[in-house]
C-alpha cells in the first residue's frame, strides 16, 4: 500500500531536530511520496535542498497569502526563474486568506486586494508554464472560483478543503482535486465528514499539512506525514470501503495531478 501526502511543510523549523527520523517514520507508515508546499521565497532554497536529498519528496514553490509582509514585488520575478531552473511539480502554496486580516484587525480591503493581485500573478505563471497549483482558500472560495474560471486550462488542488458541497462540485467540474487531512478525523466535523463520504473518490487527495492540523489521535501535538494513515483510515470508514482502496485511488489522483517524474 502506498500513500501520498499531497501537502506538507516538513521544511519548517519544527522538524529541524528530527527531520530524518520523521521521513523514516513516514516511509514505515506507507507514505511513499511527500509534496512540500512553500510559504515564502526565503524557504525555496531549503525546500530544494531537502527534495534533492530525498527522492520521494517533491517541491512546490509559491508565495502564501498569510505571509504578505514577507513578500516583495521582485519575488514574482524570482519565482519565474525558480520555475525555469528548479522545475517544481506545482506552484504553491498560493491563494487567498480572508480570515487572517479580520482576525488581526487589519485593513481588510487593502490586505485582500494585495492578496488577490499576488494570487492572480501566480495563476498566470502556472498557466504559462502548464503547472498545477496548490491553493489555500479560507473564507474566500467564491472569489477563488471566480479567478480559476479565468484560467480554463489550469488544474490543481484545494488544500484543506472546507467549503460547501456546491463549491466542491464547481471545483471538481473545473478539474480540481480537493485535499482532506486531520480535520476529518474529528467527529464534530460533520460537514467535512459528509463531504468525504459522498464526493467522488477520484477527486480526493490526502494530506497532513504537517506540522499543523493533526488528526484526533494526535490532538495538540506536532503533525507529521506518518500520521497520514489515520486520515486514510477515516476516509475508508466514512465511505465504507477498504483503506487499500482509498490509498490506491488517492495515490493515482496525486500522480495524475502532479505528474511525478521521480518516486520514493
């Protein structure tokens, strides 16, 4: 059985003391491939070095909407060069986060417009280089959908999907995959669990978002790719199928979307 963690941040400092052990545990837990999504330009070299050393890790480079204060205008030009030279499997993590500005009491309109401009610029790069996108969308799915419709040739994943069934179907109709992780393991997450139980299996991806969003058995602990098996088991239970079937389908989905050229 092989599982693919379609969204992880194992480049983060939380893993600096035991990253090799984390990767070994992932392999032991049937996680054959890990996609590392970038957040800021300063982390791209770290991710590249990690993926160069670990053939089962694949990089996605992008500028995350929750780190606007760290992004500079020239980073878009730098991203273009990284796409050409480093050949990532996706552009990510990109998107819109319309929760963080409200929570911080910031000038919502200014922050949102800045995020939107950055998001569109990165969608244009993905379209130009025919790369999938890994999208972060919080309190912004309708606007994300509106922008994606402007790029009919694009495909990608919606990381940690938390929208409605209608939004899910609209994204699937556009050729996008939906990522689910630790949150679905909590019994109180009724809406998410219903979606996982009923959406087409051929449109689902598994993810950890490690070190964030741990499953219910690791509540308040650091998340890691090895725990992906717990997500797969819950998906299997909710759909009343075997975990092997979940693994097979979601692995094929990730391989199809990201077009892996190397595997672990």
